[in-house]
């Protein structure tokens, strides 16, 4: 990934993270619903990326999603147990 692509990816994940934080803070979403969204995004990515994305890029994306989840928990409280990945519907 070149610098431009990395910058675009960082901006996108930052925007999405801040949006989730704001929705939880404003009471639009519960913390549990926001965490479920992040978990669903991770599960969907895992299944969509199967054999399509190089391992380093896959690891970076999963780390970013884990950091979004951890940030929500740090801001708003305890995490609920993560469900095992299931095929998206």
C-alpha cells in the first residue's frame, strides 16, 4: 500500500470510529450495538478477504477494527464477549 492509499484508509477508519463514538455518546446506538457493528465488519472482512488480500494487509485491517472496538470499550465501558465469526447474511 502506498502512502496515499494508507492515508485514505486511515482517514476512513478514523471517520467511522468517530461516528460510532458520537452515536453511542448521543444515545443513538448502545455500546453493545456499536460493538456488534464492529464485530460484523470484522467477520464480513474475514470472509470477503479469503484469498483475495495479502496477509499483511489483512492483518492491518483486522488490527484497525480491533482498535476501533477497544477504543469504544475504553470510552464507554466493558466489552461484551465477542461471538465467533459467522458467515455474513
